[in-house]
C-alpha cells in the first residue's frame, strides 16, 4: 500500500512525540540528585541537583533503593568517613560524619512530568493580605521568596506568578516529591535579619533600622586574594538609621575591651538570618560607645576555582543585601490555598489512570467492531485515538507541562471527541454513494472543523480561571483536538479512503 | 431458534414503517422541552432555598479536605467527627483491581489545622506525611474561583454561539443548536442537584467540556439536514441520528468507566466524567428530539425536502 503525504506527516509527528517523551529513560541506571542542601559539605564538594549517581565507594547504584541501602550500610556516626560518590559529571569525595546532605530519587522513566496531585508534594498559593498585588509586585515577592528559600537550603522548589480572569495576581510555591519541610511555616516565618551583641538586638533588616545598603562601587565589592587559596571575600557597607546607631552606641558603651586581642571589644556583632548565625563581626575598640551610622559587613566564600569562589561570594553578598534592604517580606502574606499530597496516594492514582486508559481502549474497540464488523476500520480508529493521546503527551513533555488529574481528564475527553469525528468520517464515506467520496469527506470535514472551533472557544476561558488550577484541562483538550484536526484526522480520512476504495 | 433474530428484525422494520416522523415530531419535540422546563423550575426552587444553583464542595466554598491513606473505617470515626464538625462529609476511594479501599476523604469547612487535629483525635494517632494528603482552599479564593468559573461558562457559551452562527449563517437552525446545548447544561445541572452531589471546580469545567461534546451531534444533524439534498429529509435526519447516537454511545463508553469501574481516582477527576456522562444522555434527547424537531419544522416551512 502506498503511503500518502498525510500519513507520512502522522508518522513523523508520532516519532517526534516519542523522542519528546523519551520512554527509554526507563533503562537508564542510577539515582538522580533532586536537591543539595546549600552550604553543606556535599554542596561544597560539588554535588549538584540533576547529577546522576552511578556508584558509591565503587559499588554500583542502579536505583534509589541501592543508594539508600549503601548509605545506611555505611553507619555514619561521630567519626569522619570517606565517601566516594561517582556521578555522570565526575567523582566527588566527601569526608563527613553525616550522610551526604542530598535528596535522591529514581531517574524519571520518561520526560513526562506529573503534577502535584499525582506525584505528591506541597504547593501554596499566596497573596498579600488586604492588598491587591500588581504583577511587578508579585515578581518582587517571588525574587525575595526565591532568595529566602535559597537561604533555607531548599532547592527543589518552583515559584511562579499567576494571574486570573479578574486580574488578581498570586504567587505559587511548589515543592515536588516528599518533603519534610512544612511549606506553611517556611512562608510565614520568612525574612528575619538580626544583628545582635550577646542577646541584645542592635538592628534588624528593613528600612526602619537600615537607611541604605551600598550595592556597588567602592562600598560593595568582592575580591580574591592574588594567590588564590580557595576563598574570595566580600565587603559592603550599610548605613544605619540614627536610632539604630544610637542603640549601637548604648550597647557597646558597657562592653569591655578584649584582653587577649586589645584591638577589639570582648563581644562581637553577630548577624543572624532567620535565626541562623551568618557572620560574626569583631567590633573595633574605637567604636566603643560611639554613635556610628556606617557598618561594614564582610564575609568570605569558597570555591574550587577562583571563578567559582568569586561567584559564590558575589551571590552571598547579594543575598545579604536583599535581606537587609527588604527586611521581612514586603507584604504580610496570606496563604489562600495550600495542598500537600502524599506520594503514595499519587502513585495509586497514577496506576488507576493507566488501568482506566486500557479499559476505555478495550471497550471502544469492542463497540466499534460490533458496529462496523471490519478489523481494518476498528484498528485504524483505535490507532488514531492512540496517536492523538500520544501526540498530546509528546507536546506536554516538550513544553515540560506537569500533567495533573484535570490534564489527564482533558486527554481522555479529547480522545472522546476524536472518536466522534472519526465516526462522522466513516459514516460519510460508506454511505450515500450518489456523490463522490471526495465530496463526502469534505462534508465530514465541515462538521469536524465546526466542532473543533466550538470546543476550542469553550475551553479558552478556563486558561485564566481561578489562578490557573484548571489550565491543564483546557490545555490538553485543546492540544488533543488540534493534533486531531491538523494531523490525525487528515491521515485517518486518507486511510479510510484507501480502505473503502 | 435460528430465525428468532429475523423475526425481531421484521418487527423492527414494521415499527419504523409505522412510525411517522412527519406526524410525531411535534410531540417528540415537547418531551425534552418539558424535561428542560422541570429542570429549570427545580433549579429556581433550589436557588431560592440554597442561595445558589449548586451544592459547592470545599474547592468552591472554602475549607479543607483530608485524604487518609489505607483502610480507614468510616463508620468508626463518622459520629465523633460529626460532633466537632457538623458539615463534615466522607468519600471512599477504592483500588480498581482488588476493590480494596485505598483511602478515605474527609471534607469540612474547618481550617486545615483544626480538621487535622480533629481527625488525629478520633483515629488516635499522629498523622505524618506518608499517611495523608491535605488540601485547603481559603474562602475568599474559592469565592473568586466560583465567580470566575461562572463567568467562564458564560463567555464560552457566547463564543460558542458566535461560532455556530458563523457556521450556519441562518437564525433558526443556529438558535436550535444553541438551545439544545443550553438544555444539555441545564438538565444535568438539575440532576446533579437532585443527586445531592457537591460540585468541585473541575466539575464546572466539565460543564464547559459538555458544550464541546454535545455540539458535534447538533452540527452533524443541522449540516446533514440543510446542506445536502440527495435523499429525502426524513432519511437524512434518520441517518444523522444513526451516526450521531453511535457517536454519543462511544463517547459514553469513554467516560462511564471513569465513574463506575475505576473508583480509586481523584474526586475532581471522577466528577468530570459523571457530569459528561449525564450530559451525553441529555444530549441524546436534546439533539434528536428537540433540535431535530425544530430543524424538521424549519425545513418544512422553507420547503426543504
């Protein structure tokens, strides 16, 4: 049988979809690093999110299970142990008394990503309390929150800006997979910067205490020593408000000079970010009891190369500057939606959806066969239905769309309309032999195109409804019916023409 | 025994011969019309009683839903939970292959912390992340959400009407299609209310989907009736009916298993399919009795044979 251009297009698009989905990833062995705790020894040694662990101490790691078994067999205790972690991006050697500070999972079996309701995880939809945020305010909020989350050491998180049909803007924070962090606490306890001497607070982040923060030029810089020793230093100055400066004077007045290091006072200025000690600054003796508005904040960061260390120092400086400038989050935020889905429930949902797909295919095959009594027709309808679902999945994988339950409902609903159209094509082509086959198929296409446009316009408003919660449903339906009308149905019409000729 | 099917076939033929569509279409037209009228009256009464045309679930009214994994006996916790949370409701999720319960969903308008604490009290142990899922929607967001979904439904309906008018360019046939789709939404809505089902956000999306699903058959009917002349009108309508009803039956076969066979699915997911299924049944009568009746009457008036 000669294959026409329309069928060729279908074959090509199906191959591209297969490429996009990449189901052969199932056969890849190893364990994927999902996140690395920032400032941990694992991070310092160069382990990064996305690397694939292939062996631990020379023993092969084929799956997540292998990894956790090898790590628990090592019995980390008070002693420093050497751990050789081989990844697809080289070998890393860790010396630590703790297991590597990373979260690991199996390598995803394909490029298809499933949404939170199917894979488990937490998400929060956040808006400002008593204030309508503009989209630029939301992106400011996102910047600050991303920054803060980094301080927290949470890497496997996605933050996005979402707006709805009525122009409300939201921030969406999503943490995939299992997480022990309570997203809620994390969002509401954000952004505390404190400078303390002993347990007295001298100043905190935000404009009340901090008049300005220098962000460039002479007053804020990163420098690496000319003979590189793994570290680069950063330094920037801040200007305190008169009240904060007065407070500094009042507190330091009563602090004696350090006997063993007489250039400095005996107590230091400790900088805390969200209650974690970030930096300790020694206070020069000439600052004792003086009202000074200029404070310089310094620190150093390390890296394997001079470039890396420079970048790390620069990032750290930026982070501190942002926190000092913004203080706590600029808006009192309110969590308007908060979902935490357990991964095991998601797993059984996924399993049931696959069963459902098989059952639907089976029932429809039987119905079609009973009606048309022709294997060829039944097979080509089923093949077309499968192609539409497959192309939809391929496009979803290509645009990294997270398939949630509504998205999958959309795929199945799209398959339903696809079958309807094919029945129209079959019935038009096998009945009413008075007019030419071409004419009959043209008529079928009129009905199909009409139905296509109505379904697309019916789905469009869903894109903007309710913070995009049903976007997936609209998206997969529209992709499905579009793939249908552009690719599979022309091919199907051609196949039917050949069968009935 | 062997000729029994033949007899049935003969009977069937007779039935179709005696069936005179030219006479009966007006009566047939009124059956769905009466059902629609009853539905609308019911929805009106429902609205005056409940202040809304549907029962809303927590995603549309605000509140918390907790899904406990595993075999949790609902009867044991129901009474004590109802004391604390009078509006609490339960849904059982089952595994498709074994029929075993995989989870129990508990819904209430309470805050997540309250409901979680309440559930922990009743079941007697502390819930950790592996044991349960929790979803919370704030009241203000769910109100916005609901209002926008209704707005989306109206926008969809208007856009869809425009497409229909552009396709057929004549007033009465286009209006007939739009009327049939309106009935496809109104009748299932009343039925869902009668069944006492709480509609979720995804459920309202299903009504939008219904628009797309039901329009195929209406377009099929209208275009077959108006755009060809090779066969008599009644034959064209009857053939369209044969194609269209088969379309609806296969569509039902695609959506029904999701409700009746595979019960261990997210509730939002199952609801989409339930609403589609009811809508497809409604579509059978609305297309082939109402819409066909109007088209028949229109063709007669215009002298289309």
